[in-house]
């Protein structure tokens, strides 16, 4: 499932990106600014364009490449 997601982190504030490879444990998010984050960084994410406001989730950066980052969902 691909969707728009708002990602926030102190290094860049907020950005809107595209998801890819969503699973129960995490998601790959495409946006070049995410490639600058160190592995282990914590970001917050919220899916956009739903009929109701989506919850804000904490996620950990597990890997980065030139196109974005693989994020692991953290337990609330």
C-alpha cells in the first residue's frame, strides 16, 4: 500500500513523503531528506489523506539509502 505520510524530526522539521513496502513491523518511506538521518534516529509519522485523523506513530530508522529510509514501528 502506498500513501502520503508526514514525517517529523528535529533535523528537518516536517516533510510529506511517499510510503513503499508497508508491513506489520515497519515501512520504507521515500524522501531524499530522510537519507541524512543516522540509523537509530527516532522520527514521528502520520498517514495523510484519510477520512479521519490518523494516529501519530514513533518509528526508528533502521536503514537509509539515497531515496529514503526503512523505518521500524515502535510500541506505544
